């Protein structure tokens, strides 16, 4: 082979090798940037979800006051769920539950936005449970619930609220504990 041709071929191989190395380096850097972008996005989404779930749980806090007012009654010696509370306590509990239901419904929109979809369903269940307890207390206030039926009805309604809130908290904990990359699969 001619020495000139060999030199040209050698130079071409060198340029090809350098160009190939540059392309591979570029692709690796690009892949790393994409991967880092995904990680950053997942971190931001996890924080948005955490804030939305906390907002929902805080919106439900007035329900706690109502539960203690009508069911647990820690502040009244000798009373329990065996009998309905007096009219002012019922009215206050109904107002607190109305406030909680409204707040949970508003906060639900945020949870629905950040997902995943199952968390939206759990948020609606909390809202429904609070509304059911409120409807029960309104029936008690109107006199539609007999004194012998108060305890069973109250226990059912209170248990529904507490179960729904526990399911929501557990669901939020599970979503927030997902490892990077698993969030998309959970949706």
C-alpha cells in the first residue's frame, strides 16, 4: 500500500475514533441529564403530594373536635356515646363537621391534581364519611333518631370517619415512601 494512502486511512481512522468518542460522550452526558431531570421531577412531585395530603388531613381536623364532642366526650365526666349530647353540643358538632366536609372537598381538588388516582378516591371517602356523620347528627337533632338508637348509629358513623381517615393516612404514607421510579407505576 502506498504510504500516502496509509497516512490518509490512518488519519480517517483517528478522526472516526475521536468523532465516535465525542458522540458517545455526548450521548452519555445527555442520558445523565435526562435521568437527573426525572429524579428532580419525582422529588418535586413527592413534595407536592406531601403538601396536598397534609392540606387534606388538616382540613379534616374540625371533624376531630366534633368526634370528641359527640362520641368520646372526654371533657364531660360520666358521659359516653350511650346518649346524645345536648342541643348546643350537637349544633356545634354539626357546624364543625360542615367546616371539615367543606375543607376536605376543597383540598380533594389538590390531591386529585397531584395523584395518584387512588388517593383521590380515598379523599372522597373521607369527605363522604364526614358528611354521613353530619347527616346522622342532623337526624338526631331533628329527633329522627331514638335515644336507644343513638349509640349504634353514632358508633357506625364515627367508625366510618376514623376508618376513612386511617386509610387516607396509610395511602399517603405508601405513596410518599415509593422509591424513585416507582411513582409512575403506582398511578
